[in-house]
C-alpha cells in the first residue's frame, strides 16, 4: 500500500519558487550555461517533490525521498509519536509522525492519510506504542 507525503502550502511555494526562479533568472540574463545548470538543479529538487512517499509491503515501510531510499522493519517499531520537528526528514509537511525503532533509529515522515497509515502499521504490529496525541483526533 502506498502513502504519498502530505505537502504543506508554504513548502510548495519554497520548492517551486527556488526551482523556477533559479532557472528563469539566468535565462532572462541570457546566461544559457547557467540556466541549463540551474534547470538540472531545479529538476533534482522537484524529484523530491514528486517522489516522496511511503510504501508498506512485505512487513516493511519503504521510504522514498527523491533519490534517497530507507527501509523500516515494522516488527522492530517500538513507538510512534506526533512531531512538528523542523529537522530534515523525508517529509514535505510539518505535520509529522516519528517512528522509533531500537534505541537510536528515529524516522520522521508525513503520510497524507496518517490515520490509515497508522491503522495498517498497528494491524501488522499491535505491540507498537502510540502517542496519545495520535489517538485523540
């Protein structure tokens, strides 16, 4: 089952603004080589925009964040907590959940349909401890 990342409006403006302005500004100034380089960088940035999501299959959560791939084994998940942390994470929204596996592995993600995502995960591993803020909606 695939869950796309939730996308905040302000982040939409930032990512698309950087991608477009970075390309258009050198193009207007007739700096074609710079425009081409900025086009490539803008497309790389948009790769994150279009390809951020979370796939649940085979007892694992496969995180796709542009070219970056991570995997979480569902049976190793101990705690899922609500988070608004602005730290870098494979998420396009500040409405995040933190998944803790083991002592030091913490993943912050932002599935669009958070309730369904949690339902699927907890059905596969009912021993997961959920933050009370996730239960009281």
